[in-house]
C-alpha cells in the first residue's frame, strides 16, 4: 500500500501515528501486516526526499511496535546517508504543521472575506428594504381643511356670465344677469380639482382626507381606499351645504378642523399597516408624515401665527397619545400650506411667506390668493409641486367644428403627469419646447413621491426641472409642447417605450379635452412629436389607453438597443460609417490609466483619479466623432495646435508652436491652398470653437485665442491696400468702358460720313441721267 501523508493521531496515543492511504482510509500501525520496511529514497538529497513524501516515493511493508527505535536502512540504490526515523519524523511534522497552518490561515481569510461580503450585502438589502418600507413621504397623506364659517359665504366678486351659452335670443327677452361665486364655492371647486388630478395620476398610494370646519369639524371621508374618489367627496359636500351667513361667527373657527386634521394624520392607513405588519419587531421604523392644506380667510399675519402655534401644540399632544397606543402613529413631519382667500377688488391683510420651519416636526408656508381663477391656478400649481407632476400641452389637434361639419380647427389640450416623462427629453437638450416664465431646467425639485430617489441619489441636479410656478397676479406655469402627429396608429402596433405615466387633463370639462379623452378611450393611439424649426421630426411620446386609463408613453427617440449597432468598418447595419477610428485610438492611448505609487504627490493636492477625470474632461470638450463633421481634425497642419491646446498648462515653446500653426494656416489661405473638407471660413470658425473651450485655462491659452482672432480680422493697412486696389480696378474698368464708348462713337461717325458721300454720289448720278 502506498501512502500520501503521515500525521499524528488525535485519537490513539498508543500507536502515535495514523497512515492516510491514497484511497482515503485511515489505518493504525497495528492494523498493518508485517513489519516496518525500508524507505527507498532516490539519489538527490534529503530535502528532495522530504518534499516528495506526499508522493508515491514511500513504500511500506509493515510497522513494528518499537518504531521509535528503528533506524532507516540505506537503500542499495541510494548514495546518501538517510537520517534516523525520529529526525525524519520531526522534519515531516514541522513541514506538515507549516502547511496546515498556512492552509488554515488561508481558509480563515476566505471565511472572513465571505463574512464581510455577506454582512455588506445584508446591510445594503436591509437599508434598501427600510428605505422602501419606512419612507412614507409627506405626499402619502394630504388633509384638506376648508373653512365653512359665515364669512366664507361672502361673494368672490368675480362675475360669471350665465347667458354666454345662449345661441339666439328672441327680441324683447331680457338677458340673464351675471352671478358671482362665494368664497366657499371657489374653495370647494379648486380643492376638488386638486383631488381629481391627484386621483387620476395616483389612484392608490396617495390619500386625501377632507375636513370641513365651522362650529365643529366634519370629516367627509377616511383613509380607506374605497373613500378615495371625487364622487364620495362631492356627495359628502352636498350633504354639508353652503355656509350659513346668519350663523354666529364667534362660535365658528378654523381651529376645529386643524385639530381634527392633526388627529387624522396620526391614524394609520392601510399601506402603513401593511408595512408595520411586514416589519414585525421593527414596526416603529415606519415613518408617519403628511401635509395639511388649509383654505380659509385669515384676519391677519398674527392670526396665521396663532394657527401655526395651535397646530404645533396639537402635534405634541397627539404624539404623546400615539406613544401609548397601537392604533395611532406619532407624526415625524407635517407640512402646513395655508391659503388665504380674499375677494376680488380688496387688499389682502395676509402677506405671502415661503416655506419656513416652525419646529423639527412642523413647516409652514402661506399664500394669499384672490378667489376665482387665481385660486384655481394656484392650487393647480401646488398639486404639481406637491406630487412631482409636470405639464405637457398637445398642440395642433384637429377637431371638427359643430357649426361647420366639413371644416376642422386645431386645438390645444394641456395634460398633467409625473415629471419622469420629461427626464429623457431634458437629457437630450430639448428645453426649447418649454414655455413659461422660466423656460429652463432647474432642480432638484425636492422630490417626495419616491423616497428611494432621495436616499440613493439617482437623479442629478441637471436631470430634473421645476414642475411649475406661479405669481399672485396671473398664475402662469411652464409646460412642454408636443405636436399632434399624423397618421395615427392603432394600439396593436408595438413601440419601443421606456416609460408609461397616467395623465390628467388640466381642463377636464372643455370640449377639446373631452374629445381627446373619448378618442383615446375608444382604443386609438396618438403619436406626439417635438416641434422643430428644421430637420426631420422626432417622435418622442405616445398617448394610449389601457384598461380604461390613459397613459403617456415615453418613446425612445435615440437609436434603439434592439437595432443593429452602427458599423465602423464594413458599413453594414448602420447609417454612420465614417467614424474617426484612428483618431479615437490615439485618444485612448493618450488617456490610459496607469498605477500610481502611493508616495507620489501632486503639488496641486489633487488625487490621481481626479487628475485623470480632469484630463479626460479637457480632451472631450470638443471632439467630433465623425470625419464629415470636422475640418480641422482632417488637416495635418492643425495637428500640433490640436495636441497642445488640451494641455493643462502651456509652456512658452508650446505657445510659439500654436502661433506658428496659426500663421501657417493664414499663409495657406493667402495662397488659396485647397482644404480636404469645407471652406476656410468654416475652418476658422471650428478652430476658434476648439480654442475657446480651453481659453480660460491659462493666460497662454487665451493668447492662442487672441492670435486666431487677430489673424481672422484684417489689419488696417491691409484693408487700406485692398481698398486702393479696388479703386484702381474701378478706374481701369471705367477707362475701358469710356474707351469702348469713344471707339463706338468714332465708328458711327465714319459710317455716317460714308453714307453721306454715297447719297451725294447717287444724287449727282441721278442729275446727270436726267
């Protein structure tokens, strides 16, 4: 039997050794037949023999009981002296111990790495789950508190014509007098429009609780999903009725509704209960936050501060009650939006105030708005800000006129949806289609609707834009314009969509909005294109309905990943084939990353990775990818300047090289040497564009730009010389014209004389004949 490893026995101290056979069986010395034989070690040294003990160089025929006293005999085929078995056993033990220790250390390190990796994964997953579960944003709960006191029965003084729909009026019929809505009616209409938009875009996870306050509070619905509809709210409001102007104002107060609103925020919603149940022992990690929107007619700024103090005190009291109850949740954050409504033609007694932190649990903002259309515009913009919505206006929608069935007119319809439908549009630089007071990308807009975005930072500042804003006077907001695209398509056609978002028409009762929604609900789809002044149209969105709900689909307007990639060499499968392959290889070679010693120190204090990013940014400020899109990078004469201008610092020698390159280009233009692509004017424009991107780096970079500008603008003496040359050419042309005119006059006079002589001769001849 051949063995592979000799190790001390951990179970049998009498035998002292166990032999591990190649077949994996353990056998003690007493179990081995015969006596211990010889170790046949080939010639080559003791160390090599010991190192090969794990191989098949040891043959055993038996072991004696007195194995410790036995000596190892010298093999006839060996030429070296073999030590005793005790020394060999000691060496083998030491080698085996070292190998076993190294192996154990390696296994321990691997186990430690696995443990750290598992711990990090568990930590990441736990944070993600907690972020997704516990982060109920302020937008999850919204409580409307509408004042129902007698002063809300006052007229808004914005007249509504009742006779505007009458097509023809008989003679002698007195027209209907205009009416005006009360402050209560304006508040109810605008708040219900707020809720309608919210329920259209977020039908499940954004909840509204509606409270009316007079001498007591009236809760019109609960947090249950079946109560979240405009139909339920309108039915409850009809039961409440308008305010009673003869009621005692001293018995009515908005405070009753505000206290009830805080109590409603402490109640658990169905979604919060599900998350608390899922978290089990860590149910306290489910956050409870909400927003209170109060529509009232405040008396003064002091009255507003009194309302804020009352809400803050109520929150503290309710949190103490919630701490000892399983059916209530403490409030971690409450946003108060107080809208002061006053009639038309009056001066407001309450001043606007931006969001302000009253306490760690309460923030407040105040708006003073005129009743009527101004209040409607303000709440329309607030719903966009509170729930991360954006506006899209569909233009050029063809619709038939009722009066003229054979003709059609174009209408516009404004839609509200989640702002993510515009993210890809802004990334592609399409801000020219934004209309409004600030047609630009700003952000981030303090997103509340998706807490994961806030935690992991998935959006940068340039990716987001403000959903809308307003002024107290006109309430204008920004919107993105998309054009109705024909021909229309059926829903059975497949389009490469990157997102789908529910929509809600801004003016749901208008005829264009009604026609558009009915058209889409009948199973039709409409493609929308970005308006462009020139070039081919870009279809970026599509409107289509699914299950009775209308969605705005975001189409991939760039090259689809499902298409064949553009070919670089063969020219098959793509439209672009003239890539700057060679230049890109040089670009990669110039921007390779190499290991940096830890001892290396940069004088500027920047880390190596920061310096690498800065260099890559400089090299890519202006780098056309296609040969046909550039002139200077196709000219060998511009290569020295193009290679030097991207450097972080230019030496005096580099500056002279750049200036020499520019002078050579001027000489080429003077000689009228042909260019590979385009003209000298385009070449100078592109060169100036390249240098301008680096002109702010150092003074020498700016001097290169100044040299280009000086060479492009003609010097005064050259202009004077050209002017004198033009005058000389004009004189020569004038002289040539005058000389040709004199020659013509002379030839004409000579012809006239000849004619006269001919006529005289004819007359004389006639006289003689007669």
